[in-house]
């Protein structure tokens, strides 16, 4: 984990994720001690994208370490949409499966919208089903929220960073991170500005932020010129540098000159995303037993 410079303090996602995973593990242990079966996560991977293979393997490993059951289903890059939809239908009908995750990105010939919409909303562990996104918009929060935004909210809460009345600026408007993060911050009574490629004078807008979320996929975009003194910087970016290092959307050393708090890459948002996935699986399990 990189060392911070100037006055910035690290938001340590590794430490906060361990705390969340420990909570999930204790809850699962209590369930199994009472004779109940453990929650089960099914991960669906289509294609041979190296990063996706690494991510799904890690998710499966952490699920097992946390006490969950986990199944990883892999399909070739040329898998037909009908085959994948049939597999999702099977998982939807299986009462022992509580969370279904579709690893993104999918191969180009598959419709991501159709595949995600095929997952039973009650097993939508990533919170990407249109019904669950609609519930998030309406404020009727589903049991499972999109993992990266949910993980960031948990991280902010673990450091007692106040949100009500604060100005949050999000750079990136994806359905996976930017939009749901904006909604979660709004529900926490922050004032939110959502930026994108057409935003005028992006540095000036970002300098208004008490909380700045960088989720645009552009390595090193956020420098000190984008950061208000004392701001919280949450870096969602995962980019590979020419020498193979992982870097974020923030230029870490530069952003630290103004940031009050900052997440490192790696070791910041990433671990929280996986921990939130495990917490979501448990939440869906509990919801299935109470319905």
C-alpha cells in the first residue's frame, strides 16, 4: 500500500473489508451452528478475459473463506445467449442458490442488458437488475446494493466521515458505479453532482467537492488541481501502467497534496467491493428465508 504524503490520511479498504467479512463470517457460522444450510453464491463467467478470470477466482476463494458455499460456472467466449440464459434460469430455480453474479464484461455478441435482466431480482447479488435499480432510485432499497458503491459507503461510515450536507462530486456516470453511488449519497443527504465527458471545466467542478469519487477509467486524471483542500477522494479506477503496476484514476502523489482522506490503489475500494458482495449474498439469503 502506498504511503501518503502531505496531510492526507489513508482510507484503508483492506482493514475495513476484513471487518465486514468478519461480520459476515460470524453470521454464517451462527446460521450453520443452528442447522441451517449456508448461503450460496453462483458466479457466471463467459469468455477468457484474464482479468475476469482473476476476479472470479478471488471472489470464489473469499466466499469459501467467509463460510459461504460458492459455485463458479465458466463458458467459452463463443457461448450462445440462449445457453447462458438457460443456465441463469436453472440458477434462478435452484433454491440452494441465493446470489447469482454475472461477471462483466460479457463477450461482445451477448446482450448485457438481457443477461442481467434474466437474473431473478431476488438473487441479483450485484444489484444490477432493472427492478432493483428502480428500487434504489425510489428509495426502497433492495437487500443487495451495487457492490462498489455499497462498499464505498461502508468505508466512509467505518471512518465516521459525515455525509449529510456535504457536496459530493462523482466523475463517471456508469450504471455500475457512478449512478448508484450518486443515489446512495443522495439517500445519505449529501448534495451530489454527477460529471461525465461533456462536463465543462471538470477541474473547477471537482474542486467544489467535499467528497470526490473518481470512477471514469482514466489513469491519473485526478490531480491536486481537481481536489479541494481537505476533500475525501475515493478512487475507483483500476488501470494498468506501462510497467505493469496498478494505478487509479487519481494521480496519488499529486492528489495527496490537497486530499484530507484518500483511498489507495490497490488496497482501497477494491477490497470493499468484494466484501460487499459477500454481505449481499448473506442479505439475499436472509431475505429468502423471511419471505
